[in-house]
C-alpha cells in the first residue's frame, strides 16, 4: 500500500510539473496569440492623440492577415500597413472589416467597397474614424484617426 501511494504521489507531481511547465515564461500557448480585438480597442481608446501608442500596439490587428505590419502614430492618427498573407487583398480587407465590426459593435459602418471600408465612432466633431483599405497589390492599410 505504501508503494502505491508513493507511485500515485509521483504521478501527481509529474503531472503538476508538466502543467506548470506549459505556463512557464518562454512557452507559447494559444492564449498567448495577440488579439486583433484588443489591439483595435486599444488604438481607438488612444484617440484622438494616439500618444500612448507605440509601433507594436497595432500589429495584432494585422496578425491574422499578415506578419509584416508596420505601424506608427502620427499627429492625429495611427496607421498600420502590411502585406496580405495568401489570397487577394480584397478578401483580406473584407475579413479585417468583419473584425472591426465584431470588435467595435458601436461603430457605424458607412462604406463597404472592394477597396475601402469606413467606420466611425462618436458624434460629429468628436469622431474616431477607422479606414481599412487596399494599398496596392497584396497590401492593406488600417488608419484610425480622431477629432478633438
């Protein structure tokens, strides 16, 4: 009986070690994938000045569609451009628009074309504008701008 308890305790410790290792720093899990919604919400929340953002803050918005996003904050806007991964940039643009619509349900979607998607949040004069557009062959651009 004593031997069985020792074996059971060892198995329990081994299982705990394996589980603990999967949460240790340096190990990636599905939950570590940056969220496009979190990135979009962070960018919109930083409007109108975008001063709190850095170039990496927007990359997760592009990650499902391309891995080479280049993002930057400028006076009054935050912009990311990336190469669409596989398929056409028009198809990827529709997917980006779907992400914007689902992540920001209060946004009004007032333009839907094969090359440009436009959304806005807020009242006239205090709006945050969100434009996703094709930017050449297999390139996409996301621009979030705000009015004070």
